[in-house]
C-alpha cells in the first residue's frame, strides 16, 4: 500500500505544521526537528529510538519528541501505522523541558490525548481559529504539567468582569474574529484563564459563543433573502460549506433549505 501523507501549515500561533499520514513499510532514518513533535498514533504502533534509547508509540499514549534530539521511526507490525502529528514552536513547551521529554517521551494521559485529538479536529477541513487557539492553550498547559509532574486539579476560575469584557469584544468583532493569544497578552492574563473565566460566566467556551452568534446573524440575513455564499463570508465563515457545517449542527438543516422555508 502506498504511503498517504497530508500536510499543511495552520494559521495558528505556536503551530508550524500539521501532518496526517499512513505508512506501511516506510522507515524514518535518524533525523532531528527544530520544533517539538506531538504525535498521536491512531492505528498500529511505532518503534523508535530517541537519543539512542528505544521507545514505542501506540494509540494508548501521546508522544512528544523534543527539538534537536535525534530520533528515527518504523512500524512495529506488518500492517503499518496511521498517525497525526503537530509541530510546535520551540518556545511553546520550553527549552527547560527538553531533558524531561527525552527521559519520558510517551505520556499515558487520556485527558491529554483527547485534547490533542480535538485540536486536530479544529484544524480541518477549515481552521477554526479561536477554537484552535483555545484547544492549543489547553494542550500546552497539560503537556507542561505532565513534564513537570504537576498534573492535578485546576482551581476554579471566577473573573466575571474579564469574561464580560471578552463577550463584548466577540460581539464587536463577530466577522473578523478574535485572537485568543493576542487578547490574553493585551489583557495580561493566560489564555486558559480567559477561556475558563468566560466558560464559567457564560456557560460555554468563547469559540462556541462566537460560532453561535455567527449562525444567529446568518439566519437573519438568509431570511432577508441574501444568497448563502454571500451570507457565509458576511458573518465570518470561510465559505458556504463552512457555514453549512455549523448551520446544520445548530439547526439540523442547511442554510439554503432554511431560506427556502420562508
């Protein structure tokens, strides 16, 4: 079976590349990356050497390979393997964690695996910008806690004025959207604090609030008779297909059918 490889560069701060691949008999020669390699194996298993020590990557764990450290890779079984990979800028995890990652590259943490998988889902077929930034922030928080061996319950966040300020910003920038990283930096808070405060105050995370408001505005424009393709970009979606995906999720019908019903 021929190898299947899909790679792209998501426009998300902190991510340099995303790659989905299936290999049967491919063997990676020893090499290094200048980014952190965050690997999910979805089918099969991978054997690899990292810094001259043997390791294995399987669907039960998340694998994190540090930048600048030699590693290789090959399928453990004849049927090959399927993987999803994110490449993270070096500063996202921190140079001080390279040593712990070399010692413990495979992390058996179901919460982390679920977060990484959901981040991949936010990157295709359309990059959901605010959602992807939010999910990346929580992935990085969990990665750092695992490497620092400080995984524990996160204290409840209550910051209603901050949450309301973010809601007002989302309402004001419905079409162009909001960068979580830039907003958190401008307001001198951590991105995860911002998301937790908003979610506690308003009952849903910022990206879902934004999507819901966009769909709500799209409904009004559709009932005004504007074409669905035009409505999609007017409310902040990439195209009609992007609008349709979220519209169907919200209302169990398509924008065109909703418009015809009037």
